């Protein structure tokens, strides 16, 4: 039994309308179905030509970036878009010549082919750094400056930020900052999960209504869920406006793990003035200089949740900030919502 690929009707091979495509015959119940298929074929040819003009991308790139890394979902988009690919032993494999047209790569849900796939929707992007006296941020100090400005101008009632614990150095301690000085105290990044939602809910209970909330993608997602879920607290009961300041994030580590690592390297957390992850290297800043280690050395201390995290740029925030994409001492700033 032969099936018309357009309307799925069963057709008789002898009386059907036929098209030859890619060395294979396709059978149709009517001239309309054949026409639809022929138009589709033209579109695929146009697509191949369009992509081909911009960049030559072969199946090898799909194999290297997606299939070999084990992040292929076996959806079959590549297989269904090219006669040269087939599932062999439950994996997409090249079974014929590849012309490097890039079509398969552009169908795959796991590849990054648009800016939006990588950093989410945004209205404006900036490279910025603070001009505020005394500001020493992690990158351009923009988060701290904006928060200080918002508090001083009365635009914000408070900001939910994270500082280092006094009793246990580098343990993240989230708190409600209501003055520019308190915000300055929280500048810099701590590479461990901070339980930021508790102070947020506490600020709301205290009657604060205009609140800036700072956190990496996973914390921003918690606020976003509470704002948008039909049963979310911020959606159902509360009238507070929460402005989400997202931090780009690719890694978070257990606080105890960082301490163990630092001790194993003969250092003391009390002596560490700054921590920074840059280009696959973890840097610890101390009064006598920097000590750098390959990020892979800290693999075993990475928080389990981070292994499953796919949002690098805090896509659900109103405005997000990171160091990647701009020179050292500057911040990449992505304004996403109108308020952001
Ligand atoms: C865990 C983590 C991982 C990161 N990974 C990357 C990355 O891979 N690539 C990249 O480009 N950028 C990353 N960043 C963001 C980057 O380190 C800077 O926070 C960002 O560029 C803003 O710089 P800034 O100088 O404007 O911020 P600052 O003015 O220094 O302000 C930083 C703000 O972040 C808050 N903060 C610090 N630590 C935490 C925490 N653990 N949880 C919640 N809030 C916190 C502080 O309270 C402060 O308000 C990461 C940040 C964190 C916290
Ligand atoms: S669609 Fe086919 S020919 Fe084009 S790059 Fe992929 S495997 Fe090669
Ligand atoms: S399109 Fe991507 S995810 Fe889907 S089967 Fe092909 S390689 Fe795997
Ligand atoms: S990698 Fe993801 S889960 Fe881990 S701290 Fe960063 S945003 Fe949170």
C-alpha cells in the first residue's frame, strides 16, 4: 500500500500522480497534492540556496556539537530534512554525500542559529560601566549603581541582594537593602546558590511595594513563576512590583565545596578578596595577586541543578547583566521588558 505524503490517503501506484525527488518516487492522489509537494520541494531548494550563501555548514558540525555531546533528543528533524541522513543504531548518521547546505543544522532544536536562541528576547543591548564613585562591582558595577540610583531617587523601596556572611566567609547571605550604602556592601559575585526568595517574601510582608530583585537565572525563574503561574503568590495575592535584575550564569558551586577546594590548594577563604570565572578559569584574588585554576578542577563541587540548567542569560528577567561579551571592567546589559 502506498500513502500520499500530503493528505495521507492510500493510492494506487498505477493511477497515482508521481514526482521524482532526490532519486526517490513519491505518489499522490491528485494534482493538488502533487503540486503542494512540488512547491515544498522548491522551498527546500530555496532554503538550501539561502543558507548556503551565508555559511557552509555540514552534517559534521551537527555531529560534533549535538550528536557526539549526547544532547540529541532523537527528534528526527535532521533526518526528515535530508535524504542523506538516517537513524542508524538510534543515532542520526550520514548515509550519503553531504553538500554542506546547512539545512539539517538549521532544523535541529538543540543548535544555536539565532541570537535569541542564545540570550533570549531583548529590546536593547549595551556595554556599560559604572561612573559612581566608590563602586567596585564584579564587572562594570552596573547592577550596584542602578540599585543605588533607584533607592536614592525613591524609585525603589528596597533591593534584594546577596552579601558575604561575616561568620562564614563567602557563604552567600541574601538580605533586604534599603540604602545605597547597603547595596554597595553587596557588590561582587558569590558563586553559590543564595536563598533570595525568603527576603523577597519578607519585604513584601513588610509592605514594600517597589522591589528590585537580583539573582542568576534560576532565582529569576522562581520570581517569574510566582508572577505568572495561575497559583503563584505574586500573581494571586500580592500587589508588589518586582523588578527582576538577572545575572548571566553558567556555573554555581556548593559553598562547602569551594571551601574544600580552597583549603586543598593551601589557601584560606578569609584571605580571598574576589572570585571570578573567566574563559574556563576560576580566579581567586588575594592581596598578593591572583591564583587561577582550570574550571574542570572544580567539576565535582558544581551544584547538581547547574548540570541541568539551560538558561545562561536570565531570559525571564526585566534586565540582565554579565561579563561575557564585553571587555574586562565592563558589563553586558540586556534590557528585555519595557520597565527593564
Ligand atoms: C553564581 C553566578 C554565576 C555567574 N556566572 C556568570 C557567567 O558564567 N558569565 C557571565 O558573564 N556572568 C556571570 N555572572 C554574572 C557576573 O558575575 C556579574 O554579576 C554581572 O556581570 C554583573 O556585574 P556588575 O559588576 O554589574 O555587578 P555588581 O555591581 O557587582 O553587582 C552584583 C550583584 O549580584 C548579587 N549577587 C552576587 N552573588 C549572588 C548570588 N550568588 N545570588 C544572587 N545574587 C548575587 C549581589 O548582591 C549584587 O547585587 C555570574 C554571577 C553569579 C552570581
Ligand atoms: S541537510 Fe544533508 S546535505 Fe545539508 S548539511 Fe545536512 S547532511 Fe549535509
Ligand atoms: S534534529 Fe538535532 S536533536 Fe533532532 S535528531 Fe537531529 S541531531 Fe538530534
Ligand atoms: S547554572 Fe543555572 S542553576 Fe546553576 S546557579 Fe547558574 S542559573 Fe542557577
